[in-house]
């Protein structure tokens, strides 16, 4: 899968089932490209519990960025880690610093292989 924002393409991992979404980046030391979470449209909350690297968390609604949280620090095993909220149908995590040139309203293309095969 790939994600395109501002004419830049990112290799993406696509998480769509509950187990994958709940685990996300827990326990991982690296993220190449990005991680896309397929969510139902609504208000969502993410946190960095047991995450090992800082991330940018981007909320996407109808293929547009609706909210950006930059440089979210790992929370380790804190009992009450900070929460990052937004509205969208997808949430995308990038290594921290990737979203520095993104802004609310930017178009997000998500493709299973090519731009001719979009994610719905």
C-alpha cells in the first residue's frame, strides 16, 4: 500500500482489524514510511503507550487531513499517557518530523498498489 501527500509517496502498512489497530506501534523501534489505521468515521483517540519512537499522528476525513499532532513522544509504560484526538475515517502515523510540511486540508491519496486502485 502507499500514501501520497503533497506529491510525496510513502510506503504504508494498512491496519484494518481490531487486533492490528489496538497493537499499532506498540513495542516497535522503527517505522518505514507510515502506518494507516482504517477507522469508522468519527472522533478517535490515540495514545503512545508502549510505543518506542516519537510519531506524527495525522487524522484523515474523506481523503483530507483534518487534524495533525506532531512529535508525539513515546509514553513507555506510563499508566496515563497523553491522548491525541481528532475526527476522521483513517488515522496515519509517521515517524516524527514527517508531517512538518503537512497542513489541515491537504489531500491524502491512499492506494493498494497504484493510483488506479484507491482505498475506499
